[in-house]
C-alpha cells in the first residue's frame, strides 16, 4: 500500500474556473496510508473560492470547492469561521481548524484570507472585522506583509554590510 507524505501541489488549468460545490473525486486514489503534510495552491486566484482536499475513509483524496475562509463549510464566512480559527490559533490544523493556506498551521496568513471574504453571503450580520477579531481574542495581530517587509529590509541591510 503506497504511503502518502509531503506536499500535495494543486495545479489548476488556468482556463478552468471552478464553481462553488464543484468536486473532483479521487485526485489521489484509494488504498493509501499516511497523509499529506501540506497543500499548495488551494486558493483559486481571482476568486473567493478554494479547492479543499478532503481525505476519504479509503485513503483517497477529493478536492471540493468551497469559499476561502469558510472553515465550517456552511457557505458563508462569518464569526463562526473566525471562532474556529481562534480556537486553533498558532496550532497545527487543517481547513476545518482554520488553515486556509495549506501549510497545516493556523496563523495570521489564515486570518487575512478570512478577512478578505468577511461576511460573504452574510449581509444580515453586520459585524466589523475588527470587532469580530477582538471578540475572539485576536485583536492587534499584525497586518499581512509587515513582518515580511521587515525581514526583507533586514536581509538587504545584512547583504550590503557583507559586501563591504
Ligand atoms: Ca462558514
């Protein structure tokens, strides 16, 4: 029985745009053991959709199209999803734990995926994202990119110093 491991790299034909509910069965066949430790390219560029790997009992994987940030698969992105994420904050986890980027870890990158779709299909729940973050104890996490920018600046400075 083949043992799975490593990263499942999802490659979508650029001419094909999936729609909500699209399901691709057995992208990895049955009769395998183990599991992937990460996924890449789950988020479909230019859309609010994601291809979410779902492991079936026989060891196969399906890809199911859901909204990015919809941790509980109810078709809306709201406080329930943010609560799931907060409950697994800085912990290992899969989509249903709030990992929307595929690195199997729930952190700030996942928060910003969710924020970009905040209240998708939930117009009757007009809660600001900042208020929602505060309500789940995640107020004040840094905006996306700020840490990476600092690291890049530090790297550039170090490089310049090294060349002298
Ligand atoms: Ca949801």
